[in-house]
């Protein structure tokens, strides 16, 4: 149990890419994204202006927050 009780919110990914030419990124394909205990999660949080995360052909349960992505401090890069 977390310090805030059984409900814990979080982020599934946090990718950082400092250049549009950086080939890195996260790819989740044919995944089942789910959780328990009533917590909610964002799909990802941008750690820099060029963060890249692809979620394709995957099941997203209601554990994912409706807004999906957090721009953190990089608004416009969701």
C-alpha cells in the first residue's frame, strides 16, 4: 500500500529526446495497459520537447486518464 492508501496515480512512460534527429523512442505494440486499486495513469510525460512514444494496436483500460498525455512543461508537444 502506498503512503496515500491503495489508490496510486502515475505515469506509464517518461521519454526524453533532446533533438528531432535522435532516433530513440518507446514503442508499445499489442499491449494490455490496465491496473488495479482505482488508480489512474497518464500514458506518458514529455521529458523534453522531442519525446516520442508510440502505442499501437493495444488495449487501454479505464486506468488511463481521459487526457492521455501530460506535456509537463512542453505544452504543444502532447
